[in-house]
C-alpha cells in the first residue's frame, strides 16, 4: 500500500503551515513558517521552505562574490526564515535525526525516544481529509494529532510519526505550536542541503549540553573563530562590536523561551 502511493510519482511534498509562539511572555506574537515534508520510498526530510530558498539565494551571492573578488562577506541579515533545523527519517525503521547548527558547527542528532500514541475514536474533516484523533506525550509537551488513512504514510511534520496514516494537523496542549497540512504536490527528488558541510554526530544528551553552553555564552564560539583566524567576515551594520553582539544574542535567546521541545533529552 505504501509503495503503491508512489506509483504515479517518485516522491511527494506535503506542505505545512507552522504557527508558533516563540516567547511565552508575549503570546500575542505568533510566528508563521512554511514547512516542507518531502517523502520518498527511502525516507523523508522536514525543513523550512523559507530557509531553503534563502540559503539558495545566499549561496548564489557568495559564489558570485568569490568568483569576482576571491573572498566572501557574510552579512547577518542574508539568511531568512525562523526554523533553521531540519529533520530526516529513514524508512522503514524510521531512524530519525535532527540536523541543526550552532554557529559554525553542524550537528546530526540521533533521536531514539519513542512516541507512544493513544488513538481515540474521534473523527473530523480537515480540508479534504477525513481524519482521526490521537494524542501522546513527547519532549515535555502533550500533543493532539489528526491523521488520515487516506494517505498511507506513517509520517508527519517535525519528529512526529508512527500513526496509521499521514498527520494532517498536530498541536500541543498549550496551543503554542501548530502544524497544519496545506497542500500536496509531486516532486522529482528530496532537496539536499544548499550548504554541504560535514556534520558532527551527537546524542540527544550531548546536543542538549551544547545548546545550554551556547545559550549561557553565545559569543564564545565567535571569539574562538576570530582567534582561529577564520577569513569569514560577519557584519551586521551598526553592531560590529563583540559586546553589542553578546547583548543582541542574549536578548534573542531570552525571547526564544517556548521551544517545541521543553525537554531535549527525555
């Protein structure tokens, strides 16, 4: 049944709207991002359409700079989009990885926590899909999902999977994070990362510590990069001093306090 779904096209793209509240102290500030779930018989990739498009434009600009001057100048406002990470799943075992970057380092984080769904008898129509409700606890939040057996893929946005059909809509109990399926289209292939860089494989526990260290001292890595003599130039208009950077980064981290995973390691 699964392979039959791909009979007319090699791959599918499920386009979701992601609505989220990044700052729990300002719940009226709701952000929106267009997210793609690209699916093939071998697996899936979930990523921000906005970030991918922005990276493609940025890479073209940097290649042009390099060809013309032999150097590149990266400006802090070149990369658009709010969701910088991506998630991949390998079928049929659903081996899952979070791909994220902390400053110059890119990490591949293995995800082994199970999602224990409780499927209810409740059903409703969402758009063109007939869906059924399920719920589960994951990473410190309680989630309500609506899946459809009309699309025989046990996958969904972010890390969510394991239901007997595609997840059409999923929202956490606090209504801080909501994914809703908007469209489906045929594609030729799953998108590769625009910037092909070596990933560092880490466990969830290691990744959690790396993130905590970064949030405690967000400019430490920038200082080390400068000391190491990296030729990359990072500019952001008026805020060129490290102290200004530190203030800006800490303020940004402070306002990003309502992440999709409350507990990154359990």
